[in-house]
C-alpha cells in the first residue's frame, strides 16, 4: 500500500474505519535508514477509496528518529472527531483529527 516514490515503510496497521465512501487506516511509518530506536516511528493515517486503493498517507506526528517514536496506535470515532491514541516511552498520547463525512475523496478530512 505504499505509493510509488514514497520513502517510508508503513507497519503496525491496527485499524480500518469506514468514513462515507472512504476508509481510514491507522499505521506507524518510518524511513528505515533514519536510525529509529526499537520498533517505533510516526503515526500515519491512510485514506483509502471505496475499492481500498490508497489515496494518501497523512502524517499525524513528527518525532525525531534518534529520540524514538510512537508505538501501538489506535483510533476511535465520535461524530466528526477521530481520537488517535498511541504510546511513546510508556506514556499515552492523543492526536485529534476532525472529520467531514459528507466530503468525498481525501477521506473527508478537514
């Protein structure tokens, strides 16, 4: 599911949620040559069309590789809000994403 020319490796896909005619896929991503600590990276939200074709990856965090990144991402939807949670160094973190399910393409993200 990695787009051509995309230098990052996506892994630890944890969840697929429908959003209108699209789907959201949560994963960890990183450049394997960047020296990431352990099995960590940044949190990415993938937007897939109705046929499960990848439209884009949206980077939700920006951690420096040498400081370690996120692990074990999860998301939950509450109306027009998407709560994305993950742990980093055994501490819980959350990123909020706003959604507009009436939009098509780009997964309805604002």
